[in-house]
RNA sequence: GCCGAUGUGGCGAAAUGGCAGACGCAACGGACUUAAAAUCCGUUGGGCUUUUAAAGGCCCGUGCCGGUUCGAGUCCGGCCAUCGGCACCA
């Protein structure tokens, strides 16, 4: 994939040139320029944040679901606060592109792509007067001639500069009302479009026509430039807005087989009309041509916009890593590496204050760093640790670096772009942990600390386990299953095996205590295969265990089990692996003698599923029979012999017209003619082919099918 | 609204296009036991039907409708339902 080119470290923190916000990102410790907040990877911003009064902290966009906190479901309101941000948007392009070479479920890749939300289009300048211009972002520059008005987000900073005096009261009132609305009200509840005319006009760059400028809360400050051109003929939202406020509507894209008038409301690709520069061109070339025209006339350029916002990285809670920052004369600086790690001081009360002031602010002595410097009291969110713990796991004792270079190369190296070979986690992390960790990993990679640009090569999503009532487990529903209780009652092996036996790993499935019991019974049967209770009530090695060779049938089932378990582990089909081991145990349950060699093989197969039970039985065998060197976990994984699985005689289903009529037991060596002859004689078949048949199909070792009509 | 996933017995689920329901749970019957628990053995998709019975026979059945095929739970097209994600993103 030309990894070096795509992940060129010389471009450290250089952003895509067409991005709409700032151009360069630099780590806080190296930047020496004038306005650090505009370029730094970590920066401070006064932004409207998601404030959750109940949790007493702000939350990232990813942590807010339907206007409520992801944790606890408490209401979240917009509130301006001074906060630390991480410039994840600088990585938007790479976070999308570099998903391609990861072995992740397509669904998760899609969730991330949608969350990052890349859109290609153009940035266009509308002249307000001779000096001032308003930038809009559009994915449909080919509809520029159809722009009959403009809308700015109510919070847009330019508004105050041009709003007319007579419109000012209405505009101010609208802005105040918009500010009070929660996100929930602004979207879900506001089905009806609202807006206010500013009294001002701007010139459409393609034809110099004056179009009215409105403000409306259906335009979001945080996306694109916070301003749009209204093209009511070819955008559903704009059309609704224009109809409500009686703004003019001009069709500029003609749909195939429709008149220009009928094309109003058409949002697909068509042919440009009423657009001198691009008339007659289909949508795609029209876009290209109009962008070229805009660039040539200095009215705009091609641009890419992302839905992804920068990551709000501070929290007003005690339990999080403190930010290694001090404030001097209203300026911040990073603490020296030698001062790390920062250990938070003990407090009398660790609960959030509820006012937005972080709990650490209460530790007055700790906060006073020096005569003129105060410590930052915000802490990092829970995600900070999960962004790099897997790196620390490579080298947990290292007290020089977060991970030693050699250890990092050993564990995280390899030919693929991702470091961790296999990562198992739930879908709930799709746009949280899995996005954040990729971002940090790329930053560390760019700084030269890591050998791979991606953290997790292969991702498998395990399904969540529901309560016994088939509902999501939650305290309020009272359907929580506590693993500790289950382990107390049935043991860790049974708990572990049951989770694997429940069904396919990726599927969500309900818990069942009966099911746990069933698996516990299976493990008890395994135990009794090896151990019997004597008169005194002590467990001793079963007298049936003999140091003999397994017979042919026993060998066959043993090798079938090795094959199935081995293959199923590879494909994460743990449930069917356990089924096969149950079949194996059932086959030996009433045996007169039990060959020790087969049992040893079986224990090795079962060991990854039930480690405690199998190690104990392994050692018990060593006391009664010739001891095998090494712990059970050190044994070689068994290998099956295909030859021992081969049958002399096979069963072949016989059909007439595709319907099953009986089964034929016949030697594998039988010829096609022999098979047909024998099949014809099966009573039910004979009955059905009395009038003969027009053809007969024999699929080797699979099926015989007579076709009669 | 858009995107994605999933639909198979009473339940969790199996099934390279070739005997649907392996394995487990639950239920029922039996053995063991003074009794119970535990354990072991057996039956168990639905409907109709033959026979004194033991045992058979026929039909239907993998969300619904259609298609491909000798043959479809599996492949293709359309629909329905449930769950998850996004949701004024210009």
C-alpha cells in the first residue's frame, strides 16, 4: 500500500491544504509562534460545550446520545466554557483513508466514516460589500445560479457587522432564543423551520445578483463555515425554508424526463439549466467547471468538509489524569517531562462540585505551583487511558518511556498497518474508543514513537449479552447478572464456557442461568470421566482409565474432535467447538475402559475453554499414570490425521425429484452404477420410480437424485 | 427519512447448494433410592392417518411473496418485522 508515502513523517501535523480551519498542528511543547491555540494539537477554546449538570462535567460529542449523557442518560445542555480541545479534525482525512487496510467489520468502518462525515465540494465567497465577504461551503457548486438567498447560523460572528438597524431587534431576539435551545430542541422538536431576515444582501459571485441574508438555526455554526447559500430548487431544507418565507425559487438542474418547473425539489444529478457558465452540462462535469471558474475569478475553491469536530478533552471530575499544565499570567505552559507523572492530591470530597469548577480546585496548596503559577485543575476523560494502554501492556515495567522501542517493535511490528493483531470489543466503542485510540496512535506514530500508523489490525465485535428477559442489562430494569455471583456458584470455568457456548461471538444474546447449569453439568461429566468417589467419599482416579490404545471408533471421534475444535477456534466459533467436545464426552460416558492417551489429548483441547478443571485433571493423571513432562499449557496442540477420519462405508441420501426418500449405506469405493443400482432398490424410491425416470444425478459422496418428469 | 444487522422447535442454537433442528436448556417417561437431590437411559417441530400393540404411512414446516436450480434455511429480486447507528452536516 505504499505505507511510507501515505504516512510520511516529514509531514508531521501538516494538515490537508484544502481544510477550512487552520493549517498546521504542532505539539504544545515545540510550538514557539504567536497564537498557539490556532495550531496546537491540544488547545484551549471558549466553546459552547455539552454540560451535564447531573454528572457535574462536560462531555464530548461522542458521549452525548439523543441530547442525554451516554452514561446515566442525564440531560445535557449547551453552555459556553473554557475547555481543552484535541485537534482530531487535523487527522480526519487519514482517519477515513487508513481504515481501508484494516481487517475490521465493514459495519464499524462505515460507522466511523459516517461519523467523520467527509464531503467534497467547494468553498464560495459571497461579497457583502467591497471588503467583506461571507464564505459558504457547498457540495453542489453546480447549483450556484439557483442560490436565491443566504443563511448564517445564529451564532455566526459576522452577523453583528452587517445586520441593519431596523432588523436588529428581531435578529437579537432570535439569537437569544436560539442560544437557550438545547440541541434536542434545535433538531428533533423543531420540525418547522424558523429564521429572521437581517436586512442585508450579498452578491452571488456568478451573476452579481443581490440575494437576501437570513439567519436560521437549521444552519449549524460547527459545520462547514457556519453559512450556506440557499438553493431551494434542489435542497429539501432550503425548499421548505423558502416556501415558508416566500423566497424565490429558481430551478437550475433539470431532471431527466421532466420540465424545468417539475425539477423543483429534485436533488439528484441532472443537467444544468439557467446557469450561463455551465448550461447543458451534466452535474458532475458542471461541478468541475464551475469550481475552475470560481478559482479563476478568485471567488472560491474546491474544499472538503467534515462532520467530525475537535475532541473536547477536559472533564470536571477528580478521577482522571490531571493535565500536565500550569498557568502563568493567563498563559499556559506544559510541565517538563521530569515532573511527570502528576499525581492528584487526596481530597476530603471527590465528588464533582456541580458548578463546573473541577474538584481539584479545592486542593488549594496543590494548585499553587509557584509564586506566579497555578496548576490546571481539569482532568482528562476516561478515554485518555484506553487510548494507549495496549501500548503500555507491551512493556509495563519500563520507567523510562511509555513503551520501550524494542518491546514496541516486537509486539506492534509486522507487515500490516495495524499493531495489535486481534482486538475484541463491542460496537458501542465504534466512534468513541476506537476513533480516539486511532487518533492518538497516529500522533505517536507521526512523532516517531511507534512503528505502525494504526493501533488495531483485526477487530472482532462481540455481541452484548442481554438480561434473561431479552432486554439490555440495566440497573433500572433489575436484570443485571453479576459475574462474581455466577462464578461463586458455578465456578470460573463454567462461566467462561457458558459465555462461549451461548452462540456466535458477534451476536447479541440473552443470558440464561439454566444454560450455565447445563455447561456446569458438562464440566462435571468431564470430571467424572476421570474421577470417581470412593467409599470414604474421596475423589480418586477412575478405575476405568487404562493405559491402552483407543479403538478405531474412539480414534475416529478423537480426531474428529481435534479437527473441529482446532478449526472452530480459528474462526471464533467457540459454541460449536464446545458442542463437539460434549459429543466426545457423551461417547465415553458409558465406556468400559477409557484410554488415557485420548483423555490427555482431550484435556489439551478443552484447556483454553476450562483452564482450571483441565490443569487439575492433567496433574491427577500424572499421579496415577506415567507422568508427562510439563504443565498442560506447555503441551503441543494435537494434530488430527485425516486418514483416521476417512470412512469405509458412507451414508448417501437418496432423493426423487429433490425430495429425500431414504439413505443408502454403501462402500466409498462403489462405482456410480453400483450406487444407482442400490439406490433404485430402496423401497420408497422403488415405489416412486415405477414408471422409470428421465435422469439420475449422482454427486460424489453427497446425494443421489432421480428425476421422473 | 437514510445506513447497517438479524429473522430456523417451547428456549439458546447447528447445518462447504444435498437427510433441517447437531449440541445444550426446558418438558415428559423410565432406572437407581426408604424418599428426595444428584446421576444414568429414553422420548420430544407441527398436522393427518393405519394398526390390539410394537411399529409404520402421508402431508406441511427455516418471517412473507416470487425467481434460479435435479435440489434452496443457504443464491437472486421484492416486501414485512425486530434491533442498532446517524439524523437539518449544506
